[in-house]
């Protein structure tokens, strides 16, 4: 998936999580900002092993220092990479958000795993469990950047619009 599709997928899943959580969506703008910010970064973080990815362009130091010898969709796309980067992110997120670190960690996990899930529906799939290729046969496992991915992106965009309208309805008529 392209970074735009990864971000859109993560925000949809993240918004569903927020709707089902106990966060008061009206009074906690700062917590929601933290959640969305971390969610977006985490949703593109697994592609840090790809030199041409958006996250590698944003943080080139990490690609040249730590991840330049990794194969794309290798370590950062498997369970061990997920656990390692999640553990590594905790102290960083704690320093950044202190009392809101739990919200930031929830967003990190949702964003990261949504990326892995998104790559599972592509033609290449991922090795989330090393040695076991995982492909979920949705949308006929499209190629990254293909016309079929554009159709998936448009479908996700309409879902996102529906969620925004649902939020609008809740805030104005549903009394969250």
C-alpha cells in the first residue's frame, strides 16, 4: 500500500477505537490530537526499511543508521519487529506525552498493526510470522500503487467521510 492508503486505513480503525473507548471526544482535544498524531506516524513506520518510503524521507537518519541493511517487508513487518519497535517507542512516547502515554501507545499499536494488515491484502503479502507468508484475499491482493489500490483508497475515503458525518451527527444530535 502507499503511505496515503496506510494512513487512511489506520485513521478509520483508530476512529472506530475512539468511538468505542471511554475518551470524551468533545472535552479531550489534546488526547485526540496525541492519538491521531501517533497513529499516523505508526501507520507508516514499518516502511522505514524502504529507502523510497515517506517515513524514510521524513526521518532519513534512521534509514541510513539503523535500517539500511534490512529487506523491505522483513523485520519491520513481522511480529518480532512489531514487538521491538513497540518496546522502543514506549520511552520515546513517555518523554513526549507523559500522562498520556497510554493513549499514545494504543495509537502506536493500532497504527502499526493496521499497516501490517494493509500489507497483507497486497499481492506481496507479509511474513508476520517469520517463514509463513500471510496474504488476506481481499480485493484480489492488489499491487502497490495500482489502479485497484486507487479504488480501495476511494472506498476507504467514502468510509472516512461516513465516519466524519457520524461524528457530526453524534456531536450535534446524539449528545456524546
